[in-house]
């Protein structure tokens, strides 16, 4: 078996190499030539997995070590008979940790509007309520339709979709911003296109929105320099980048690979289900977890604002960050 793997997926190399010949490449540079004779492709968000990449290849399994999968052409994969898996919920606690770092202190009668109550949204909701926030939830696919226009903070945790009954592309746009009554802080930890960045800038100019925290950007890595400098916190798509979340994603990828191999009749070199994501992380860190200061998103923001051209470098060289809850 041959596997082509994004070289920035952490904690996976020593495990996945047991399955066959592995080629590790920068995700954005993986080409059709690279995967032509591969059986398995393992990626992150920087690889567009579509017909242009896979047509004529031997690839039968695509795994993405991410919650989101808008970089995968799902329709093409189904038509081509290629199995695919993402990692739902892998970094939910990491994103909640990020949100906890950027939320303003609770004053009396403060309300947070939560858009999207999936794996990540549930963790954010639990955290916010533990900090004393009243939480309203807008997630029409789940039948949750609270009116969030009178919230003090509105945070987005939805996939990026362009069609269907509830498309999320530019759901935060001019019309929505004009409907707001409390001039909230807007937080985007979902996908760049969920928030219309030009409309957000207009909303701040007009006083509909007081401030913003942006982790996910339109046109990454070529981000809006105006929004970068005006945002209270601006980070390079790293809200979910805790070491725990990365280890969980790698564990889920290995679990999906193991199950696929079993169904396809390949030998299973080891049983990843006998280890936990925390086991993988602890082993990778030499057997013990270091003591680190509490996470503060302002450090990431200061670095990006100082050198926005280093957006991809920061993602690829992100420092070790541990979640407070390690179970």
C-alpha cells in the first residue's frame, strides 16, 4: 500500500508508516502526479481534493485530519467510489479554549449568541455557561432558532456550505449586521466565508458591530490587512490547534484507516483503539506533559499582526499548546 500524507499532520508518522510506503509532502503542494499510484491520501484543509487531483489515480481512501471538509469535493468522491472520512469534534475543546481566552469579562445580564451547536458549539456553550454567560443558540438544522440579534457577543461554529436549505456562506452579511441591537463583538472560528468580511468592516464603520475576533479568513492565506489591524484579536486559523486536538485528529485518522484496511482485507499492523489520543500525545512528548502557562490568544494575535505575510508559517510552526482538561 502507498500513502501520501500532508507533512504537517502531527503525531502520526510512526504509526502510519506501519501500513505501507509513505510519502510526506506539504499539503498545498500535493499534485496529481504525487497521488497517481497512491492508495490512500491523508490531508488537512490546504489540499483541494477533487477530480483534478484524483482522476486516473489509484486512490481509494481520502482522510482529512480536520473537522471541516469543504476542501473535499464530496460529490466527486461519491461518484468515483472513493471512501472518505473527516474527524468530527476532534478539536472542539481546543476551539472552546480559544473562545474562553477571547471572551470579555461577564458583566451582569450578558448574552452570548451561539451560531451552530454541533461538536464545537456544544463545548463553547458549556464553557460560556460555566463562566456566567446567558447563551442563545441559532442552529436551524437542529431546530434551535433563538433570536441572537440582541446579544453582546456572537460566535460562529458552522461548516461552510453554499447550497441546501441552510447555506452558511456570508450568513453574517449586511442584512444581518443591520438587524443587531446591542453592537456585539463578532467572533469567527468557523470558516472564512461564513462572515462577509467587507460587510463586517462596514458594520464596524456604522456602529452595528463594536469589534471582532477573527481566526478564519476569506482568501487565506492572503488575508485582509484592514480587517487584520482593526480586529481585537486576529489569529492565523489556529483556534483548533491545541496539541490535544491534533492528537485526537491523528487518532481518528488512524482509526478510520484501520477500519478501511480491515474491510479491504489488508493486514492490521496494530490496534489504535487500544491507545487514546492522550496516550499518543504523551508518547510524542517523551512520556510526560510539560507545564505550560494558560493559553492567551493575544500572543498569537500579536505575532500575526506584526507579520501577516507569515500566516502559513505560523500554522506550520505553531508552538505547543495544551488544553486545561486532559481526558
